[in-house]
């Protein structure tokens, strides 16, 4: 998706060989026009899957997920990372390991909002090692719902998450796939392919 790639090149900051900061348009300040285009793109890519709901994770997955839900006209749920005072025991819970923080945390979704009749599109801002996505997959599997696929705004293709999820037979659609962040330079998948 060209508008997204241009934005990454213009406003993204490469912090190291493995971390890209996108606080200027996705993770802190949000660019609504870009989110709208992202929503339209995901809606088009998943339009024939019979999706009934979108499942994302707080907080950075919410903006692209809501815009996609708006275009697809389906509800959007986000998994919580912290226990909410108003959440009951009626939860799907999965344990997610974070390589960057070297810690495990439970994520949870109320059982009121996903059931076995649903077809779920899972969405997140980044795909790196795939642990967040695997936690969301686990939650959908607990509910008995079908998984239509995973929509990712930025995949870091040099990390194992994409392969891990595809090995589970789940379709991954990423709008920008970064193959390298070496030497503070962002390289996208197409640039490598066209060589
Ligand atoms: P995972 O390793 O489980 O695929 O990624 C976990 C989470 O870490 C993602 O949901 C995303 O929020 C965050 N993350 C991973 N890599 C990056 C990165 O390079 N930049 C930013 N801003 N967040 C990242």
C-alpha cells in the first residue's frame, strides 16, 4: 500500500536493526486519513470471507481495526492487556509472551462478544515474532468461531511471526512488509523482489 509505505519512509524512525517507531501516525499521534485508507484496503482484501466481527488488541491495533470495521459494517472488539474493573469472570484468556519486554501477560476478551457463529478477522498494528497474533488466534479458537485471516498494518518480514501464522494455515495480509531495518534504512519486500 503506497500511501502507508510513503508515510513510513517520511515519518517512521528506525530505532535499531529490529524496531521501527511510528508514533507520528499510528502508535501515538494517529493520521485519520491514512487509517481510513487502511480500513478500505483491508475491507477490500477480506471482502469475500463473510466476516462478522473484527478482533484486535489494545491499544495500537484499535485505530486501523475501527476504520476497517466501519467500512465492513461489523463490530470491533479489542483484547485487553490489563484486567478491567468492569470485566467479569466471563472471559477468554490467553497468555502472550513479549520478546521485547521478556515477560508474559494475559490478554482477555469477554465471552459476550465472540461465539461459535462468528467469522473473525484478527488485526494488529505490527507483526514481529507473532506472539500477540497467536494469543488472539488462541482466543478465537477458544470461542469456536472461524478465523477469516489476519490483517497487519506493518509486518517485519525478517522476524518469524508471518511464517509462524501461515504454518497454522491462516491467511496473513500485511499492507507493508519490511524485509530489513539495517543501517537505519527501511527496505520493503517489493524492492527486494524487483531486483
Ligand atoms: P509480536 O512480536 O508479538 O508479533 O509483536 C508484539 C507487539 O509488539 C505488536 O503488537 C506491536 O504492538 C509491538 N511491536 C513489535 N515490533 C514493533 C516495532 O518495530 N515497532 C513498534 N512500534 N511496535 C512493535
